[in-house]
C-alpha cells in the first residue's frame, strides 16, 4: 500500500537560540511515524522530545547537522506524545527548513 501523508506541520523558520524550543509542543493523537526534514544555516546538534521537554534525544547520532544541508529523520510516536525540537549548540542558528509529516500506510 502506498504511503500517505495525514498531517503536515511547518516548524516556524528563523532564528533559534540555544536550548529554545522551536515550536509549540505538537500533541500526537495516534500511534505512528513522523517524517522530519530539517536544515540549519550553522553546524548544529539537533534534539527532539516526545514528552514535552522532560527528556531530549539527539538526532544524527549526536553529530552536528551540517550547515545548509537537508536532513530527514523518522520519529516513532504514540498517542499523547508531545513533540518538539531544539539545539543545545551554543549561539543561535537560523532554521532554513522545518517540516513534520505524519506518515500512514507505508508499505
């Protein structure tokens, strides 16, 4: 069965400070997978949370995402999760691309 995008969320682009959440927590209402596409203008480690910031997990094995490169990640979620992103890297960076798509029926 082909994949279908059920929900599409644009993460607000622009300047993001160290350890500042990138959006209002996204409340997940179903079991599934979100495909996340991110690009930043400065080499930066990027983290996500599924519990409204109690625990942060690093994307890309903790390695910095390189400046002006697009990265894609799949994040598995459950109903009730609260999804958000941030960067612990010192200084600020501009988020050039931030997309979050709920993927259903992927075969």
